[in-house]
C-alpha cells in the first residue's frame, strides 16, 4: 500500500461583492415614492412664478417638471394615500415634497392661500379652479395677440419665437385630435398655411420682395421652410448694408480721390507773373492785352425798321393832306376883300 496523500477538496469561497440586483435598481427609478438625494423642499420647479395672468404656461411647465421627476401622480390624483400603515409615511414624505415645490413656484400673493392644503392634489385643483380661464375668452385673447404681433425692430428669429409661443399655447387649449384620415390631414395643412400667412403678415416691409415670391410658390411651402427663407434674406441684407470699418472706409475714400485726380490735366502756370491759368506763351504782360470790344451803347442797332404797306402809306398821305387843308382854312377866316374893295 502506497503512501500517496488523498486529494484535497476545494471549498468555494463566496464573493466579497454581492451581485447587483438589477430589479431593485429599476424599481427605485420607477417608484414615485422614492426621493432622489438631490431633491429638497427648497427647489423651485419653474420660473417665472405663477401669477393671475400666466396660469396656462405655468401649469404646462410644472407638469413637465413633475413628470420628469416621476411625481405628477401626486397632483393629478392617481397616487392617493395608501391604506397600508407602513406605506403611509413614505407617501406623506413625497406628498409634502411635491407640495413644497409648488409653494416655491407661486408668487408671494398666492402662496398664503394654498399653504394649509392637506395634499398636493388639493393645491393643484385649487389653482386650476381659480386661475384657469374658459376656452372661448382665452382663445379670443390668443388670436388677438397673434394678429397684433408685428416684427418691427425685432429680428426674424425673435419675432418667430414669440409667434410660435402663442401658437403652441393656442394649440394646448384647442388641439387638433390626432387622426390618420384624409380630413384630419387637410385640417392640419390648413392650420399650417394659416400660420404661414400670419407670419408673413407681420414681417417687416423690407421683406416684401421675398414675401411676394413665397406667395407665388406652388406647392405652398411649410412654415419652417418660409422661416428659413426669410432668415436667409435677413442675413443677406445685413451683409449688403454692413458699415465698413474706419480703416477700410478711409482707404476707400483715398482711392476715390486719387481716381478723380488721375483723370484731370494739371493747371497751366506762368513763370513770368507767377499765376495759374495761363503760360508764358499767352501772358498778357509779355504779348500785350487784346483790344476791348465796343460797348453796347456805341454799337448800332441791327434791328431793321418796320416797313409800311402801300395801303398804310396812302392812308398816311391822306391824313397829312387833310391836316394841311384844315390849317389853311383856319388862317383865312374873317372878312374877305375883293378887287373892287382896293379901288380908290
């Protein structure tokens, strides 16, 4: 019998790092009652704060923020207080956290009226009942704001941004129900065309040429395509009318002056009298001054005398003869002496 030692049996050693429980990690991310380490009661969800005039945009922003944190169920009523005793503290902790976020997101005038609400859902419902308007007045107000909005001194991008915010707010109040039928598509196309017309009506008059070109396009382009066309035209106008820097402007003016002087002949100069305007060959001091022309009064008139016609000449002669006859008759007035009167 050999003295060979028996084989040593190996005992498995458990791992120092426990396996990752993927299921628990997924559950913590989807559980609405789990509070992240970065969440705190002083968080302000959205700005600007809620006032009496901006409930529509405020509620939309708060809704997106709460959904991102997986806490919207605490305000819409889907996550009510649980019946099991061990779940109630966790629920109350999350409910108070959401209520604190809403309190921090309203103005100081509204905050005291919702401070003593029991749940975040009660706060949400109270704010909606007080500040949300009925659809008809709000739709009228938004459409009036859309028609009154003009670009004026704004850039094209800023004007389009303000107009799009009004369109989106109007769509949130009166949305078009999603449908794949032909009627719904025609309604959406008509809405896009109406928005394009509203955008073109408000742009500045300096875009009138490109606006006329857009209106003649067939098929009619989308609102995004129209915005890009007008934006490109704005950039082109900025390039054409951009003022030159001071150095380039001075160089341009100097080149213009040099160009004007290159085409001119130098002024003649007389070395005899040291004057500009003539040369030595034509200097009056050397060659003498020219004769002065006669004055107008000394010159004879070249205007011919007006000629009389034969009829006018005969009439003039008859008038002169008549005057001579009348003069003779006046001189002979008085007693007449005949030959017998002179006889002695």
